C-alpha cells in the first residue's frame, strides 16, 4: 500500500506557510494598490497593516466555513 506523502509535521508546516502566504498576499495587494494611488509611505504602511488584519479575519472565516462544510467523520455521525 502507498501511504501519505507528507508526515503530520510536514503537513502542519505546509498549512502554516499557506496561511501566512495568504495574509501576505492580501497585505501585499493593499501595498501595491496604495502605491499605484500615490499614497505616502505612512499611508501605505497603514494600508498594509489594515489589510493584514483584514486578511487574518478573512482567513479565519474561510477556515471556519471549510470546517463546517466537511462531511462528518464516521465516529461523529449520529446513530439512529
């Protein structure tokens, strides 16, 4: 039989990197938009900070939604 290609630790590291990358993508997008709009460095820094907070909130929401959409595992199903 073929087992999983990633260990549990590798899976946790990859998940953490993906989450950080998602937040950085949102913050980087805000930085580029503010730069394109001609914002000052202070305004750009504020936009990046606010976007990082918004990205974190969006990540939390998406992860919560995905957890709710997963089918229940066999041990969590109701028995009638």
